[in-house]
C-alpha cells in the first residue's frame, strides 16, 4: 500500500506540473458545478424531449445517482479514511501548484467530483445512447471536470480513480431505478 501511495503522489506531482497562468483561471472556473448549469439544462431538455412525462422518473434516477455518489464519498469515505488532500498535506507544501489559494476541504479520499460527474455521465449515456450516437462525449466532460481537481492540487489521481468507479456504480444503480420506475408507473401517467 505504501508503494501505491508513493506512485499516487509522484503521478500527482507530474500531472500538476503542467500549468500556465492562462489555464489557471479556466481550471478554477470549470471545476465549479455552477459553470456547467447550461449543460445540465440541455440534458434535462433532452430527457423531456425524448421521454415526455416519463422524464420525471429519469430525473429521480439522476438525483439518486448524485445523492448516492455524494454520500458514499463525502459522508462515508472521507471521514473514515481521513486521507489529507494533497493541498492540505504538510509534506507537499511548496511542491504543488495551487490557484488563487484554493485548497478544498481537509480530506480528499475519494473524490466527490469524480463520483458525481462519472455517475452522471454513465447515467446520461445509458439513458440517451439509443437516441443520440454522440452522447458518449459526456465522458470527456467527466474526465475534464475531474482533471481540474488534479490541476488545482486538491486530489490525488487515486482519489479520482476510486471516485470515478464509485460514480460509475452509482450511475448504473440510478439508471436501473429510473428504468424500474418508468416500467412500473409510466402506464399510470395521464396523457396531457
């Protein structure tokens, strides 16, 4: 395990070293959830366009995906493992590039950003893949969003990888729940 943690630290230092002043402002902006509200609005529009009233069941599945991913990473894992974020680790002071003094919270294992974004990406892909062949590009969004966390020095690559896997699991669960709800209750929806 110690060797894995050392590799994780070395990979972080390598990936975090690719920074430029103009990219700093971009990365601090796109790491924020609010920046992506237009994307979320488009995705909600596509759900309603393709599934009409059944889209409410799909949105319940999406909400459960995010809730589950967030609770597993932030409520359970971070306090349990208590692994300091790289930005909070005294051994890494002066070795990492940080933007505008941003350090994140105290603990970072595993990444809630990665869990949420990869959960949503899988959920969206599973839901819309038969309607839009290009929807797989949503995984590029998830990768970019999670890379910002390494660029900003607030997560190790291992935090991102584990968070991403948790998110994929949660996205699959959310999709299954949404499909169950649609199959079970869509016949009860009144046309309208």
